[in-house]
C-alpha cells in the first residue's frame, strides 16, 4: 500500500512511546493467514495501535495477534491495548489472572495499555484502582482505564487515586461516534456523545478511546456496509431522526471535501479538543485504505459543532 496519509499519534499517561490515534480492532480475524494482509497494510500505513480483549474469540484473537506480532518482528514497537474483567468477571481479583493469560496468548511481557472491559457498580471504585495500580507498579501494564464507565464512576475512581497518592485512570473507552448510540450495542455499553460527557472530556483533557467509532457502518452507503447481526446492526442501534440529520450533514460536508461520509464521521471523532482516539475494524486491506482519507481532514470547531447538531447554520 502506498502511504498517502500521515498517521497521527499521541501519548497516553503511563504508556511508553506514542500510539496511533487510529487503532486496529482485532476481534474479527480468526487466523494469521486472514489477518496478515489487513495488519500488514495497517502497519505500512503507519498504524501501530492494536486493541484486543480476553473474551474475544475465547482467546483465539489474542493468540492470532501474538503470532502476527512475532512473525513480523514488531512486538516491541506495537502499542497493544489489552482488555479484561468483562461481566460477569468484572472483579478486582480477576484482572491480574486474566491479564496473565492474555499476555501469554499475545507473547508479550506487558500490556502497553490495559482497559477494564466493563464496570461493576457493586464494587467500590477504590478496589479497582488498587488492583490496576498494583499491576502498573509490577510493570505488567502501562496506561490504564475503563470501558463503558460512567463519568461519575470514572471521576470517583480518580478522586480515590488522588486521595491515596495512586496513579489515576487515564483512559475512558466508551462509544463515541458522530451518530449517538440510541440502543446499546451490547449489554452495559455507554455512549460518550452526550453534552455532559463531552464537557467532562473537554474540561479534564481525559483521553478517550472510542469503540464503534464509525457507528458500526451507519455512515456507509447501503451495499457497502458489512452485514452485521440484526440486534447489533447500525440501523438497530443508531438510527433516529437526529442521527439521520447528522448523516445528511456528513454527506453534504463529504461532497465539499471530496471524501465519503464515513471519513467525515471519523474526522469528527479524531477532531475533538481532548485526546480522542478511535478503534476501527477493517476486515480487508481495502477497508484499511478507505478509512485513511479521514486523516487528511481538519474540520473546524464550527464544522464539528454543526455535524453534531450543536448549531443550526452550516459553516461557510
């Protein structure tokens, strides 16, 4: 693949080195043979971020990623985000045990970033903070945070860390897409595209890593979308009059910029005023290529607000 777009990178508190702000989701490749063309294209395009989880493919997807990293000799250069402690095992004691298995599958000695896959509000936040800090102090994880955590719980966890002189969580990993998630894609999922959460992220400068950053294909033309199960399809989880308007605005802006609507939607995620990273899930090298034009877009603050229905008049 010819590299036509510069891959932006950022740093995360607790992680050594920089990570690409686009991150390759690794939950849809079951063999190294199928994964290699996609991940090779990703690496050639400048992407070094990979996201995986203890529960993906019952461990298969972590193993496939580990094999590819070793076969390409890039295990020390890749920035892998590992996730664990998914419901019903979202418990402080499960984090270390699952992490050990994940690192074994990935053939890594540490996870550059680690994210709890869910929250468990029956557990005091301090217990999670203590468990994560222990693993960080052992050198087994770098940056860490929570996926599908409410702002209230996230703030409470970091208040506990501050009071105890511990490292706070530095990553919030909820859904953040231009289309607002109207129905949870999976049980326990949370959207960050709300005025309150966006304000928190802007005011605090917290790094946000979005899953389903392209709203599961909501901004793609019919016939181009990847077929997904009906209960988690883009129309089931994201369709609404407001999101239809967001899509229409993305299409209008795409025509002006000479790109596709999904590139505008991705640029909206990456263009936030706080550190905003986005997971993508291409299944082919061509799908990697069609994502990259978003990297060349620099949307203005007025364009970002107009796309998200925060102002009525289209910027000139």
